[in-house]
C-alpha cells in the first residue's frame, strides 16, 4: 500500500503540526474572548467605537495574528482530511490528482482569506 507523503504538510512533522494547531486554537480563543469582552463592556457601541477599537495598533496586530492562526489551523486540518480520505482506496488511481486539486483549492481559498483580511486591517 502506497502511503501519502507529507510534502505539502505545514511542518513535515505530525508532532509540530499538532502543537501548531493547539497554539493557534489558544490564539483564536484569546482573540474571541478579547472581542467578546469589548462588546460586553462597551456601553455605547457604535461604528466609531468599533473603528477605534479595531483600528488601534494592538488590535491590528492581534487581528493579524488571529487571521494567520486561522489559516495555519485550517491548512493543517484540511491537509489531514485530504490525506486521510482522498486515497486510492476510496478514489482509485485518480486519488493523487483529486488530492492535488483539493489541496490547491484549499490553498487558494486560504490565500484569498489572508490577503483580504490583511487588506482590511492594514488598508494595503
């Protein structure tokens, strides 16, 4: 049985990928708590208040970190799904081509997501 090589994995190490997913999950949880905390403690929630909050340098950096964490977390998860389920056992001899198309689509979607988010946060 041919095993799928991990050429397209993020770190080429299962343990490192596992740790990256856990770290990015913590970053995303902290970001969620930060935003929820702001929403809960802000009495007069307005567009101006949101612009000031998300426009501050700290939130721009934290938002960028959250976006990059989302992309890394998603890539590791989608790569794992692709390599676990898009195999010759299920897809026959075309599994490699289908997996390549699947992973290329994932990369394209994640690139658009990151580029769009960075453009929003930094007005590039």
